[in-house]
C-alpha cells in the first residue's frame, strides 16, 4: 500500500499540453448535442410515456417527496411479503396512515387508487395485485432478468442492435464469507461461461469496425462483495482478502478474454477500491493487464484530484486500462451518512457544479489517452456531446472512447449515440428483486429526482437548448430572467 | 461571574456531537498508529491517588495488564485503603464549601476546557484504551468521542438548569421560584468497559452541578481514568474538588459507599455490585445519617433483538452481528438474545451464523480485528462456563475456534446457541461476552413476550418493516432504549439518552435532559410581595420562566 489520493497534494502536470480552444469546443458540443437530439427516434423512453401502471407509479413519486418516500418504503418491503394479505396490510400501513389523511380518494393510497385502482362498486381501490404488477414491471424496467440465461436472451438482442454490454450481478451487502465466496463463484462462472450462453457475435460489429469495443464479455463487479470484512480502517487486510478472491477472476478474464470493471461504491470505499486495483496490478502476474477497469465519480468534491492521482499511478506503471466516468449513484445516501456521522459531506451539493466536474474529469481522462481509454457513463446528452466534441478537438480515433448507459434507461439516447458512430455499452443487471432492491431504489430515486437529465428532458420537457447549455453558464435563464 | 464564565454563557454554540474519526482517511490512520506507538513507548504508566491536589503513591499497587497480550504490563495503579478513602472524603467535603458556591458558568467552563484538552489528545486516550481495555480502534475512538460529548452536553445543561426559575401560573403578589442545588460529596464508581466515557460522564455531571467528586475507577482500567484526572487538573479543577481514588472495590469502594459524609453514589457496573451498593447504602442509613443517601445505579442487560417476518435481512444481519459481538459483547447494551419470527427463523439463523463465522477475533490493536479479547481471566472463565452450559443444555449452533490465540490474551470464542425456552439461563443471565441465545417466536406478540421475560430492561431492538409492529414495540417493549431497524448499541449523547430500568438501573438517562437533576436537590421559594394591597404589577410574566421540568 503506497499512497492514497487525498494526501498526494503535489501538483500534477496536465497530461496534455495543447488545450483546445474553448469556444470551438463549446460550439461543437452544442452542434453535436443538437444532432443527437435530432437522431432520437421515438419521443420518449418507455416509462415516460405514462401509459402503463408502473409509469403512473413513477409519476406519483415525482409529485411529492413524502409520497415518494412512502412508496419507496413499500417497494422496499414488497419482495419479502409472502402472501396477498400481508401485501394489502403493508399497502395500507405505508400509504394510508392517519397522519396522511386516509380515507377513500384522499390519502396517498387514494391518490394512487384514483390513477391505477380497480373499480369496486364505485370506489376505486388499489389491490395487492395491482401493486404487485406495478412493482414487478418497474423492476423489469431496470433489471434485465433473474438468471444469466434470461439476461443472455436480452443481451443477444441488444447486441443484434449494435450495443455492447456490461453484466452486473445484483446483490448488495455481503455479511459473510460464504456470501462473498458465492459472489466470487458467480462472477467466475459468468466470465467463463457467459460467452457460450450468448452464442456467436452478431454480424453488425463485423460490418462496422468503429463500433467494436472488445473484449465482448464485460463484467461489472463490486469489490465489497468479495469479502465480508471490507473495512477502509484496515486497508492492508482488506486488500489482501479482496485480492485473494479477485485473482482467479482476473486470471479467468485473461484466459477467456473478458473485461472486469470494478464499480465504485460509497465514498468511504473509494480510496481503498482504487488502491486494491493498483495492488493487484502490481503483482507480477497481472502487470500490464489492460482489462481491469475502474470508475471515477464526478459528484465528489475531490473527484478531479483523485482522478489525477489515479492516472498518475497508472502512468507511473505504464499500466493501460479503461476508466468509466460517472456522476455517482449514491448522492442521497452520502448526504445522509455524512450528516449522521457529523462528517463533511463528500458530494457536491449543486448539480451544476457536478456537471462542471464531469466535464473537467472528461477532459482529464481523455487527455490521458492512449494509455487510458475513456468510457463516458451518462444519460446526459450535454455530457455525451461534450465528450464527443472533445474527442474531435483532440483528434482522437473513434475506438478511443465509448459511451455507457444503464439498462432500461434513455433508449432513444442510446440509439442516437450509436447511430452517431460511437460504441455504446449497456450496464445490464441480472438477479432477483430482493437482492436487487438497492439497485432498483437507486434507479427510482435517480429517475424521479428533479435534477435528473432524463426527467428534465422527458417529463419536465425542458428545452433542448437549455439542456445543452454549458454548466458554466449562469443559470439565470432557468429562472425565467 | 468570571470573564471566562461570561464568555461561556453568552457565546456557547449549540451542542453538537463530536464526530467519530474517519479511519478511511490515511492521515487519520497514521495519526492513530503514531499515538499507539507513542503510548506503547511510555508503558508502563503509574496512576497514583489524587487527593486534594496531591499525588499519593501507595505501597500496594494493582497491575493493569493488556487483555490482548497478558505479557504486556500497561501500568500500575496505587490502591487506596480505608484511611485514604476517609481522607479523600474529608478533602472533598471541605472543597464543597467553595465549589458549591461557584456559578454554573464557571463550572461549565471547567468542563469545556477539559473537553478541549481531550480533543487535542484524543488519539492518545483512544490508544491507551486499545492497550488497557482491548478496545478495537473505532470502539476506543467512539468512547473518547462520547466522553467529549458528555463534557460539552453537561456544560450546557448545567447552564440551562441554573438560576431561579419563576413558576407558573403567575399570581399577583406572589412570587414562586424553583432552583437547583448541589448535594455534597459524590462517589463515582466506574466500569472498565467504557473506561473513559462513563467515568467522565458520571463525574462531570456531579462536578458541573456543584458537587465534589471522588472517582474510583475500575481496577482493570485505572490508567485511562488517570489521564482524565490529569486533564481535569490541567483544565483548572481546584484541589479537592475532584479526587482520584483507584483501589480495590471491596476495600475503598465499599468504604465510600458506607461513608457517612458521602451524599451520593453513582455507579455503573454489574447487577450484583449495584444491588450490593444499594444494600450497603441502606445499612449505612440505619446508623443515623442526617440525609437519605442518593444512589444512581446503571447495571446490566439481557438485551433482545426481534427479527420480524418483514425485516430487511440484508440490513438486520450485520446490525445484529455488530450489536452482539462488537467489543466481544462487553457492552451493557449488547445484544444477547436474538428472537426470530418463525417464518424467517431458518434463513435468518443460517445467515447470522455465516456472518458470525466470518468474524475475525484478534488483538485489539490490529485494525482488522472485529472481536477483541474479554477484559480479564475472570471474565473469560465466566464466558467459558456459559458456553459449557450451552453445550450441555442448549443446542450449539456455532462456536469459533480461537485456539490459535490461546495463551496470548483473554480470547474467548464467539458462540451461538438455540434455546428452547426463554427461561433457560442462557436467555436470562447476563454473560457479558460474545454469546448469543436464539429464540423462536410464533408471532410478533410472542416475540414481545419473550423479549420482556427477563428482569432487565436496558436496550432492545426490532427489525421490521411492518409499521404496526414497530408501533406495538414502542408501546410494549420493556427497555430504556429501544432501537428500531438499526443496531442496539452505540447510544449517542443528546440524541439517545441512555439507561434502563427494572434491574438494569434506576432509569436515569445519561446524556439526556433529566440526568443532571439526579445530582441536585430542588428548592422552591414562595415570597409574598403584597404590601397593604399593593403588588408589583410589572412582575407579571416578565421573568425567566421554566419551560420544562
Ligand atoms: C454504465 C454505467 C455504470 C455506472 N456505474 C456506476 C458506479 O460504478 N458507481 C456509481 O456510483 N454510479 C454508477 N453509475 C450510476 C451513475 O452514477 C448514475 O446513473 C448517474 O449519476 C445518472 O446521471 P447522468 O449522468 O445520467 O445525468 P444527470 O441526470 O444529469 O445527473 C444526475 C446525477 O447528478 C448528481 N446529482 C443529483 N443531484 C445533485 C445535486 N443537487 N448536486 C450535485 N450533484 C447532483 C447525481 O450523481 C445524480 O445521479 C453508472 C451508470 C452507468 C450508466
């Protein structure tokens, strides 16, 4: 264990000396953005059409915070309820308690009922069956299948459409070594077997070499799922325990030609996660292996500093890899954890600042080419357009870069980006609802959040020009001034 | 009012909990390691008696040995005999004359200075706890943070409760007020499991309310307490106001309890000693004391966590494991009974066992250690005897193998037993070690009945997502601290005032708004201000009024 990001306060050299002209970049970003919008075939991805029961569910959650909180609590308990009676009981307990003003048509349950309830003798009530349907469909929206076989079917058709994938095995908290071992076993199985499940690579890629982004099998893993003692207080012990289970996976990835992307989790785990990746790559056996990827989260206050540190560590080792840039999925949780502990909140509190940081990190990353390949993981058209524009300005080839999006989200944007000639990879979760609950709740929070690009675009119908505006602009126009 | 005190009362920011150290930061880990090395280099430490500002070393000393490594002598404390205890009481009594006439602001200032000093040397205190009490890093850190919290919180509380408060309803011509006053000499008898926070909390509460204090620390952890005594000195506690009296409980502790000039005894520790203190104090009463000895006792628990059918198992397994096995179960709040609803019983028990199997037992100084050794040989033997009992009369589910650690320190194996009935001794008696009794409940009502079936009522918990069950638990779960959908240990000053009832204690809530009142008597004064039909009209409702009792 040598160094950890925030202590290394040295000033890093900007990796690329020739700074693109800002105006040109900005103009290009908007032009590409407009083109992307034009390319979006359908008007809205499925659940923003608000036709089906689960769409109403989502819409209600966007209406008021308290209702969203209650509905999420119900969604959370739902998979552990064994029979209709207890589903009904919990529906009532969460959504029609007295303080909320229950009664037909008034309480939250009433509001849901008036939208999706069944007519029972003149009164609309929401039944356990309706709730089950809504939640199951909502889960199906974001989770590709319960088993690898089911997911393989989905992925085959995604591939036929020209998309790549990264497979995610759902399940969050690992409390025991048995569970950690089980996770490692499942990861290994996917690395070894998933290609067989998929069958031959569809012809699309052969025809369009610029869309290729090998290796074909790409697995996203969480390091905290590889040991029950993932404790940043004990970095050496944690690194040793994780690497014990990571080694066979990386070996298999090398043998079978697969990519392992290490997801990034909560802030407390960031430094140790990056350190473990470096520790593994420092082992003789794995030196130079280019298919162990990392993630940078732009919503962190010190995102750029950490990214620079990590890139410098890679450069020092002449270690190639791909880094996925995301905004970050734990924004709400980080706020809560930090407040409860009395620690400084590690995430940026102003969305626009996150957007600025995202662009800054995009630039830091892309200037680290060709040693580091960039994956822009976002549904935000401005962010994607910025990266595409920057690639042009920097004169980098198409393969130097890919865009990633989540399964079940932003369909039209995926199509548009793909058709503009950029490889698109879809992060595809596999698993049951119960272990997938944290993932599902994060997606619901993300999609119903007022700050979400998708919501701004497809629900709030914010204009394209606003959505494409530089995050550096004042924002007064948002206020109608 | 001194200038320092005036600053205190006018500029005191609202109470805020001392944050725990973020050990995911490398500089914090390194600072902690430096502190450990620093302390290690100074061992063995010596803890003398401190009476009236004078350090006294006794011939007899008590060794303080590290539970993680019994070959490591942390230091020695002097051992007060009865004569020393008498001297301490006489000194404290004399000091009371002046101290009881200081202002609450002045006394609060002393606590705040002490808190500042403690903050500056925070890791040194924690590091010593790692050695002396075998507290793992983050547990030691939490103990020191809690000590700082008590100082900060009670300082503010003392100011809030000070002065005359005019009582409502206001009646023309009649002036009624209430004020709080100190009691006298307070003997504080502390435990070893929170070797800083609890002695600091009890003694600072006594001091800030105008009492003088004799602190008798636990025999196992006098050194941590001695560092605190020195801090108080440094912060400017006048001689005799705070006296430090390490020694054997049977000798000086018992003597303090019976002493006719000891007005109040504040104790945290085992049920047996707590009840003994109660009896001794009553016996002393029969010898013609001119007051009723006041006793505040905080004793054990046999704390249960109910896991309901609708619980989030992912979240509740780690909560249960940490509550039961953190610090090897040596917290009075620790979980020792796990009550599982029938329909989750098998799944839950399997996952719980697997999680317990994954725990790492080891020396407290190793940052990877999750279960440290217990405090001493006697504690280890007690745990072993309950494990033997479980193996004979209950169904053993799991018992760790700690033979690799044998002989190094007081290591005991984390263990789980299924018991058929809540009357089984494993489900009734406090073990104070890493042993959990698992019970089955047919429905939520039965779970509550089982939970309430011990003589204790300290902490309890429910993991459930059924709103009505949580509501029932609020009403019917007998415990001083009920925790819903979280761990059942780790009460935080001000946010979760801590303490139990029944045989767990007298119900005083440490770190809560009622605690300081235990250390004071209330006096009411009623003055007739009417003279021949004239009364001061301006008095109506203008005064500082009592918001809350
Ligand atoms: C392929 C892929 C892989 C991913 N892997 C990871 C991963 O490993 N780790 C991880 O954490 N996330 C990961 N994510 C999730 C990702 O963080 C979210 O999907 C993403 O943040 C959604 O935002 P957006 O970029 O699509 O754009 P937007 O909708 O424009 O941005 C929303 C995001 O902005 C941020 N935000 C919201 N409110 C505020 C505010 N008030 N102030 C500041 N910032 C705010 C949040 O990060 C929020 O998610 C992944 C996403 C994809 C597509």
